[in-house]
C-alpha cells in the first residue's frame, strides 16, 4: 500500500498562519503591546548578520485578538480610519512647525554647524564648480563691457560663452547639493544621478545658449558687416580671461587626475566614462574657453590688420562650433551613464569568480553589474545553489544522535509531515544565511558594490 499525503488547498484559511511582526500587529490591528503578551511567540532568524533573532506572531492569532479587543470588523475599521486621520493631522502640524522654525532661524540667525551638503563645496568636485562659477561670472561681466565698447562679434560670442558657463555651473552646483540627499521611500537608491541629470541639462544649455547664439551672431556679422572700433581693451580682457580660465582648467585637471589615480584609471578613461560628471563639465567648458579665447583673439587680430570685419564673424562661428562639439560630447556621455552601463569587464569577472568558487554555488546565470553613478554598483545574478551543501551545512550545526531519535519516534503520516516541515523551514533559513554571506563577501571584495540581488534558481 502506497501512502500518499493529502494535498492541501493553500487558500485564505492556510495563509492565516503566516507570521507578522509585533510592530505591524500593533499598527495594522490597532492593538497595544500588552495585548500581544498572551499570544504565541515564535523566534525567527534575522536577515541581518549583526542582529539577533526576533519575535513574530501568527497572523490568525493577531486577527482573533483584534476582534476580541474591538468587538467587530466594523469597529476595527473605524479605529483605523480615526488613527489615519490623526496621523495626517500630526504630519500637517509637524510640517507647519518646521516651516515656522525655519522662518525663525532665518530671522534671528541660524547657529547650527555647517551642513554636510554645504561642506561638499569646499572639496572635490564642489570646490571645482564653485571656483568656476566665480571666475566665469567675472569673465562674463568684463567681456560684456568689451563687446559694448567694441561691437566685436567674437567678443559677443565670448561673453555669451562665459554667461553659458556660469549658468551651467550654477546648475551643476544644484545637482551636487541634490545628490547629497538621503534615500527615501520614493527613491530607495538615493539621488546620486542628479549629477548626471544636471550635467546633461548643462550640455543642452551649452548647445542652445553658447553654440546657438554664437552661430547666430556670426551669421549676422557675415550678412551685415560693420566696422569695429579699437580692440585694445578687448585684447586686455581676453588676456585676463585666458589666465583665469586657465587657472580653473588646472584646478579641474588636478581633481580629475587625483580621482582617476584613486580608481586606477587613466585620465582619458576617467573623462570618457564620465566618472565625475560635474568636474568633467568644468574641464571641458574651460578647455573650450581657452581654445575659444585663442580663436577669438586670432580672428580679431586679423580684423585689426586687414580691416576686414568678416574675420571677426568667422571667429564667432568657430567659437560656436567648438561649443557645439563640447555639448555633443557631454550629452552623449551623460546619456550613457543615465541609461545604466555595465562596470568594467575585469571587475565583473572578479565578482563572478567569487561566486563560482564558493562551495554552496553550483552555477550562476544572467549576471549583471550596473554602474549607478558616483562609484555605486548594483550587482544581480541568478544563482543555482547546491542543495546537498546547504543541507550538510545545516546538519553540521545539529546533534545527529538527537535527530536520529526524533526520526525513530515518527510513527504516523502527520508526525512525518510535522518533522519535515520543521527541518525544511530550518534548511530554508540556512539558505537565507548563505545568501547573506555571499552578499557580504561581494561587498567586501568590491566596496563600490552597494546593492546585491541574488535570485535563487
């Protein structure tokens, strides 16, 4: 006679035996902590290595206790609605109090220490951006005065160029400050991509304001040329702009060299892969500014020597073309970063070898490692675990003789089912512990890995 276990129907009646934590039981069923003292308590494995086991309750017990406390489902629903309204009112009051406190601090002065977001602008990419904003703002002012005095198309292009750089770098500063925000439920992976978004918008701004206006003014100069006044002051301002833009360019180059050396990349690889979008924008904008100053000075010099205003208009077109090339590069690199590109093949190979060499792993499939920006990597893989190794790892922690006695006491199908459910659940917990261990090893092997998703096959 072949014994067959009765097939269970896994409907709502069965799922009532699911577990629920104490916090959820109190919040969802409007209970007190004292109401849970009389319920059955079950210890569960914690998903985190640095915490102990925690207590859970059977959902069916919690539901029965809530009906006992409130009398009926309708009364429980009314209490939930009342608490929800009270919570909304509390949040509104909290928001209003925070706004009043902020207005008070603005009126009487805020004596709190400088925030971490503000400190970002005194080192690294933030420092580069702030230096660029100050220098380009001054350059725009003096170039605008020179254009008003001389009427030079090339000088107009240079003034527009500096204005576009100043606005774009202010946008980069906003992106840096926003990227420092802590993750929230709506954005669980944080706001680091705000730097790439700001850099992408900056590239579009360079194309529209810098290249577009320079091309327009150059074409107008070719169609309607007019004589240019003395260019002496324009040359002086261009010389000062060359020095200041060159200083900002050196600051950006030194920052990129330092960051590239820390990542083990060459200067060219670091720029092309857009590892630091904010510094990249400053680097390319200032490099274009130095070259455009040389182009503008050359064309204005030809105009001074020959008296032909067409050379000056051609200089404006040259500056516009240079800015268009820079904006195209920025748009392409930041779009690639926002689309989610893979990490370097050698880094992915090291992570893959770590998984494949572990005894508990039989095989891995569909491995993906996505660069989320600013040295944050998300690793995903489908893992085929060796059930024998996992089970052996569980048995090594058990008393085999005691386990044998427990098996010998099994006489009925119900006792066999209870025995297998008990140890099957413990084996699943052991599998979960192995997954936690592998995720921890992956993060230790590559500190850039912040999020690990291992799917069990």
